[in-house]
C-alpha cells in the first residue's frame, strides 16, 4: 500500500522516455493546467507502468530486471508498442525502469499495473500528467512539460547519470518495440 510519502514521490518524479524515433525526452510534472506541445504522431493517452518494487518493497536489481522482462514480454505478446521509460527522483539515485505505452486506455494501464503489484501508473495526455492509483481509489492531475533528458533547468541531479546513462535502448536492436512496430519501422 502506498504511503503519503510514496504519493509525494509519485507527484514529483520525472520520467525519461526513449521513443523509437527521435531524441529521448523527459516528462517533468508542472502546475495543473500547464502543458507543453504534444509530440507529433503520438497516440494519447500514454500510460507509464513499471514492474519494479511491487507494494513499495525494494527488490534486488536482478529480481526487478526479471519482472521488467515479464512486463515487456506481456506488452509484446499483446501486440502493444512500448518505449523504454525510467522514472526517477532528480534529488537522489533511485530509479525504476518501466514502459511508456502509447494509446493504452487508462483502465487497461491500471489493470496492468495491478497485475505487477503497483500502487499507481502515470497517464500522460495533451492536457495532464496524472498519477492514477491502480485500484482507482486516488488520482492526482498535474501539468507537464517536456525537456531533454539532461536539461540543467530540471534541477539538481538532472544529468542522465547512473545505470540508465547513455540510454542503451537506443541501440539498433528491437528492444522497446513490439513485433508490429519492428515490421512497420524496420
């Protein structure tokens, strides 16, 4: 069960996204009603989900990695396009790998998060960056802005450092794309 401290962290975390085309970008929570330009060709909503640390229990990195592989296998098997996403608090080294799933209905994202023991998912639309409890009991709608992944204006610790630095998913392998997306984009 997520605590108030968890919900505060959810409201302030940024998410780095690596789309299959174009540069990686960061979604930064902002004041409600404040939004940036929506990316061309991206189906809304984009649901961001992780399989890491279910029920806020910190697992070993290899256990989290195995859970993440199961999540993306489920997305691939379901024919869903997904992009690597990493949620982080800019003030410390903690991060959680996840997936940004364009066009996934909010309810489906909540059910997916619930299957992986998550308290909440992010739902990104042109109008809001919303933290939604997987059980439907709570939601916090915020604004958003999109920056580069190492934009110094994002605050302390904003440089892409640590385990996700260099965005290894940018290699030419099919990581981060469904089989259909691979066929479409080559």
